[in-house]
C-alpha cells in the first residue's frame, strides 16, 4: 500500500541560491565535482540515433490524435531507478535517484551521491517539498510558485506527462502542424505558454517537448531516446531523457537521465517526514 507521512511545512520564500538548485527539478547538493567524459559519450550515443525523416505534412488533428496514447491510462503507478548527470552555470555533478509516481497524486524521489541520500523530493497536486540531507534543511513551495519557477503551465499534471513522454494538450490551446528538422511538429499556444512537440515519422514517438513562456524569457525542453516497450503495461517508454531549462534569473541547466529497473502498476511504499531538527529555509 502506498503511504505518505504527514507534511507540516510552512510555505516560505526561496533564496536565490536554492532557486538555482531547484532549477534541476531536484535539490542536488554539490558533494563533489565529477568527470562527465564517459557520461557525455553515453548521452551522445543515446541522442545520435537515426530516425525516419518526415516528408509528408500531417494535419494538427491527425497529429493530436496520434499523440493521445490512451494505453497510458492503464498505468496507475511507475517506479524506477535513474542515473543523473547535471550541468549548469554553477552545477556539475553525477548522482543516482529512485522515483515513484502515482497518477494524479504524487511524484516522489530521492537523490543519492556515493550511496548516501542527499535530497528527497515530493511533488503533489498542490505543493512541492524538499529535504536537503547535507545541510539538514527543509523547504516547501505552493504549486503556483513551483509552476512559475520551472516554466511549467501546470505542476504535477505536466510533470507526469513529461515522465511518461506523452504530450500535454490543453483544451484551450490552438495548434498547428508542419515539418521541422525532419520531424513532424505540433505547436500551439494558450495565450500564455507556447508548446512545441517534435514527433518521429512512422512510430509517432514524442521525441521532444518544449514549453516557452515568452513574457518571462523562460523555457523548458525534454528530448527522449532509447524507446522500449514495457511489457507489463503494453506501453513504450523512453529510457533516456535530456532536460534543459533556461531563465534569465537562473541561467541554463541540463540534466541527462538514464532510467533502469522500471516497474509499472506495482505498489511501492514511500515516506516523506520532516526531522524535527531540520532548519526551515527562509
């Protein structure tokens, strides 16, 4: 049975230092700088995969229909291990993570460095919580602040779409279709955010998702590779991701994610409790 321990954090403002760390969607404390040579080669190999080029444009309605992927509705939970490589203007680190997702309810993960937990994160429909194990601090953000900081049009709903690599298609958005860089492109806006999806010919896998907030000069992009079928659920999942974020306030961040040990529809317990001696970040 899935269980979440009671949360009693008070919503607080974030310092600029912590906002830069939050920009990775994880709080990873810089325990040590590590070489990225091998990981970069693996990332380059994952990204450099030939795809069938799109030659005949499809309508926005046709692409929207292809992107619906109703089979993902059969997946109510997903757990995985992940290897992370993070680069930014003030961040360079490798780490490991464990992730548990419960549809429409929670996204939980813990981040480890040298086998020790350095951070624990919980995202719910209305809040974002972080424990920093290195300096023993705790922080919480209401969902509206989380969405603004990470350039997301919504919080958990968009994050779970990114996790399973399914396009988020808001009802109030107007879409158009064309071909861009040898892939089908479905782009649109709801008046506040611009969305841009790149879809592979034939398989119609979602290769790239980009969200842009023009007024703020902010954007978030996820590129996917190494698609494999999860036999238990009959869905296709990209085992490799590259997430890039930019904002004038925090600069540019890039995080490569290699997923392993994926399980779907297997209940996994998780905990999130705040030690009494942890400092609440002001």
